[in-house]
C-alpha cells in the first residue's frame, strides 16, 4: 500500500522533470533543421525556452525558427533576442 502511495505521488514529479530536456531537444532539432547554429539557448523547468541569437543570424532565419518552435508541443513558450556578439556554433 505504501508503494502505491509513493508511486502515485512520484508520477507527476517524474513527468514534470523532463519538460526542460524535451524543450531543449526540440530546440536543437529545429535550430539544426534551419541551420541556425550561432545561438545560445536554455530551457527552464516548465519547458520555456530562452534564446539569444548571435549577430550573424538573419532576421528571416529567426522568424523561421520561432515559427517552428511555437508549433512544437514540447515547448511551452519562447523568449528571444538578438545580441551584438557571436556564439560558437552548437554541436
């Protein structure tokens, strides 16, 4: 009985724990598909992304990435900006 109670309490926690990882994997996939590699990104525990695009990234590329990210169910929201510095390409 105790095991059942513990399992019922842990299941929502385990599902919540993967939101950040799922959002980051989805972002990596979209960024590589769009060939936007000079970007810094991170996801919080709720699956919301923050992206900092390097100065080499064109506006149309940013728009294409954001459009795809907004359609991905793993991503719960996006905050972005373009900065004046460059980043090493993501791998």
